[in-house]
C-alpha cells in the first residue's frame, strides 16, 4: 500500500438486518469509534506523511448515530476537513 494514503476504521458492526448480509451476525450492532480517538488517529497519520484518508466501516453513513434522526457523520467530516490533508474519502 502506498504511504500517501491510509484506511481509517470509524465504526464496527451494523444495525441493518438485510436478509443477504451476515455482518450483523458476525460483527454485532453498530458501535462508532469515539470522535476524539478518530481525530487523534487522523493527526497521527498526517504526521506520518499520509495525505489521503479513506474512512471505512460496514455502514459509514451511520457513524455516530445518536438516534433515528441524528447522525454525526457530517461532524466528523468537518473535523477532518480542518486538518491539512489532500483528500478525505
């Protein structure tokens, strides 16, 4: 893997129960990583020379879901945007 980009896991599991998917059975319900821990990892990666971060999880759009109508995904992306990285995906 090239050193200029890195994968960053932001959550584990999934709350969706799609009939075709085994992830909830294997990984359990969605558990988001703490935003402070995620941002500390972003800073560590940036200091290591990473210019592009790829956020990954089983259900990235549900990161930080507090309730049915409130998501933290925009919050984490705004926080990451303040870091001088080339690209965040």
